[in-house]
C-alpha cells in the first residue's frame, strides 16, 4: 500500500497540471455559430459574453470569460472561416481591472478600463 504522503503528492501534482492547462481549455477551438458561442459563454461557471466586431471589412467574434470575484479572466477572438468561428487569438488579463476588446485600425486590441493600457490581440490585413 502506498504511503499517504505519496498519494497526497500525486494528487497535488495532478491538480497542478490540470490548473496549468485550465486557461487553454476555456477557449474552444471553434464554434458553429454565434448562438453556440453565446450558449457556451452563458454556461461557464461565472458566465461570459459574446460580441461581434468589424475589423478590416471582416467580422470577428469576441468571447469574454468572466471570473468569480474578478471582472474578466480571459478574452478570445475567433475568425469566420469554412463555415466556423475558429480560434485566432486569446488573452489573459494581467491586471484585475475590467477589460474590453476594441477595434484600432486593422487590429483588435484589449484595453484596461481604468489604466487604458493596451495589448494587441489580433491584426487583420
């Protein structure tokens, strides 16, 4: 029989690996429609939102993942291709302020609500 400390360390290691992979798992690789994306967002633990932005004459779908006790824990941008919304970029905020994806020229950038700091997310030609 394994000692309790080895079992405990094994469980802790497994949880750590799962936690490290969690952010990527928040963002499905594709959605079949905006409605499917909205259903996914509303089914998240703390909820989420979806919006469509127009960038360089193309639509992009933005998925906002809400956190529990923090405004936004993730933002993903999807491009429409071959009849699907496909994951093109993702962003995990480094500050606890609220964030919003906006269009700046031919780019989608993330802007901090209070600091107004900007992070480039996706550039379209």
